[in-house]
C-alpha cells in the first residue's frame, strides 16, 4: 500500500496484541517438536484467528475475513480428532484470497507489482522518490 511515505499509526492496543501474537507464535514453535502432528495446523489456525481479530479491532471490516475468523472459531472449539485440517485449510485459504482481493481494492488504489514467477521477485518501475515494498 502506498500512503505517501508515512507509516499508518497502529490503533490503540494493537501493538500489544501484535506482540502477544508474536509470543504465541514463538511459544507454539517451541512446543511443536513434542506435540502430536495435528497440533501444528491447529496452532496456525489459532494464530490466523488472533491476527484477524487484531484487524477487526483495528477497524478493518471485511465480510470474507470475518467469515474466515468465525469458521476458525468454530473449528478450534470442535473435537480435534474429527478435524480434516487439509480440507479446512484449503477452504479457508480460498476465502482469505477473496477477502484479500476485496480488501486490496478497498484500501490500495495502486496496483500491486507484477511478480516474476521464475525468480519470485517483483518487477515494477519506480522513480527515485518512490519506494516499493514487497
């Protein structure tokens, strides 16, 4: 997103929420080698849910992303033994993509740089006074 070179201020409380999310991710990583394999996807879903809540509390209201968070909420409180994580994650990823498409259209009038599929790098022309973040 381009905002004239200024970074947007975080909404009140967001910095602490983001720091707690980072701590959650680190502590989740510590435990993974000692936990059942199904806990990995569970931890990723929980991190996604926490991230989406931070967005919502910061004033980002996107119906697709809210729906994803609600589906994750429901999944996290369902019995883990019956969870088909692969199917759930694929479905949520598609819905997240829809949400990101509409979010980008709402928030960023500048088109995203084209990605070079072979190198994974962005190819976009920039002037001396313009920076491109990838």
